[in-house]
C-alpha cells in the first residue's frame, strides 16, 4: 500500500492569485505564503509506517507552479525561477521528505504536474491560459520556453534525491508531434527515466 501527500497548493486562478483567500494568510502569487511553520516530515513517515504503507509520494509541483524545493531552473531571460520554497526559512522540503523516508525505511517518489502552471500561463490542458489577460506575477512564456523550464525541474527532482521508487505526472493532453502521439516533453521524460532511474514505476494522474 502507498500514500500520496498533497502540499496544499490550490488550483490557482484569478480568485486567489493576487487576492488573499479565506483559507490562506497570503496571495497564491506570493511564494512567502507557503509557510508551514510546523513542518515535520518525520511525523509524516511515522504515520505512514503505522498505516502499514511502504511507499510515500509527495507533490513537488502542482497547478500553481510553486516548487517545494529550491529549484535552480531559470526563466527565458536567464533570471531565476523564484516561485519556490524559501530555502533559508524552510530548507529543501523534498530533501527533508527523502531523509525522513530513508530513516523509516519507506520507499518514496514525487508527483509533478506537467501540464498546468498558473504562474507560467498554462491550463490543465497544457494550452496557454493568458491569451486575453495576464495577471501581475504571471509569465506568458512560449510552449518551448514552458517545456524547457519543466525539463530542468524534472531533471532536478529525478536525479538529485536518491533512488525514487515511483514518479507520478499529470495526464498529457497536448499533442505536438512524434509517431507515438507523445509530446516531446513526454519523450524527454522517458529518456530521462531510463538514464537516471532504471527501476521504478511511472504513475499518470488524469
């Protein structure tokens, strides 16, 4: 049996991006809103172990585009992708998760929302969601730029955190090219999987 831990990242939209919603202390567009002052990944693993689970999956990036690790991915102009956890305040949440999993003998992996990023103007379909309006804090990147950022992030989370037993991604809905009806993003994913993680399961969320 496995467990799946969501990080609380809402499905961002205009109602919460630059507005403070009732369920949060800040705007979704502000990375500082992510402020888990009682974060204790060892407590998570203790609970997971008590459940009898042997695998734990954590959401590394969901629909808003917020990364819970200090990614080194860059934007098209070369500036840092700064919509991520503050390493000086909370450290690297993925690394804490991995360290705790190893301490408790729990297999681990990550979920990454490939298609959606409200920060980068992409809907769940992977299509551009900023054709009419770009909100402050959003970046309207091209498809190629969006996929380049995603590739950098995926390479980080799939190669820097030890032996992942599973990786999960969102269902791919946009088709660009390839005989197998896969996007070049997915082709890259499977190439990277073979190169860096030879023995693991890929899960796809619909």
